[in-house]
C-alpha cells in the first residue's frame, strides 16, 4: 500500500470522525512533523484509527476543546501508527496503546496528559479550564 493512499485514507478517517466538533486541528503523519510542533500552547492527541477507545476518547476531548471560551488552543491530531516509538516516547512520555492519548503543553512544558481511560476526566477538566499564558 502506498504512503499517499495511507495518508489520504487517514485524513478522510479523521475528517469523518472528528469534523463534527468544529475544532480546527492539524493532522500530523510523520516524526519530523511531530518534532516541529511549537509547544507554546498546544494540545497533541495521538489517534490510533483502528481503536474504538481512541475514537471515543478523542470525541470527548474535542467536545471539551470546542466548549472552551477562547479558540486559542493549537490542536494536533497525530496518527500514532505513522510515528516511531522513540518519538512517541519523547513527546508523550509513554507509549501509545490506542486510547487517544494526549498531552497539553503551555509555555513549552507539559501541564497535563491522558494516557489511559482512567485519567481522562481530570485531563478534560484541565483542557477546559487552562488559559493561554500571556507573555
């Protein structure tokens, strides 16, 4: 299967499942793209297209992002199957297991993370409440 086909089908999948939230997100499909993300005020979500946990948890995360009073959070949807384990470990601090893992960055530092479903509620509260830092 060609890389172009895979990237096209992943983009279609992301749009099909997540466009309804009205949240603009950048689809990340390579190690280099993930490394280049500016972590000033960003939400980085790792999506495993084959996982219903991932789809469900990302719906919950994007619903919370859409409900934020300000539309100031850069949101990245990372195709976890396109990223090397080393880069996932570096950015996420853990391996992806298909749960829709996510990291919230502010001023270049991780301020919250979601690794498995049991820590999703506190993460969602932080995503909703955090405000962009004023420099």
